[in-house]
C-alpha cells in the first residue's frame, strides 16, 4: 500500500484546498484505522483522484490478503507444533 499512499500524500500536498484531497485523506484514515467510509464520497472525486483511490483500495486489499495468508501460515504451524508435543 506504500506506493499508493505516497502518491496520494503528494496529491494532497499539492491540492490541500480541494475537496478531493479531503476525501482521499478520509479514505486513507478509514483504511488505516479500520473505520467506515462512505463510498458515495468517491463520486465527488475528479478522474485523477478517483484513480488514486482505486489504486489505494487495490493495494490495501492485496496487503490484507498477504497478511491473512501469513497469519494462517503461523496458525497452521502452531497447530503442527502443538500436535507434535
């Protein structure tokens, strides 16, 4: 998620006074904090900001998948260790 976040941070700094920057900031905070975000807010975004939001969501989803797979791997390993003992 680092690439999209970095790109969004640059976008926000260059467009601090625009509503799109506020929406992107809210989306990032919601994903980071696990809180809700009203997807209808994305409708307010211009094309560039909307594409950035989609990239962020794509990277966030991939990162979550990887984390869940790692967690499952460790859980499976702990089960094997418990059964061996």
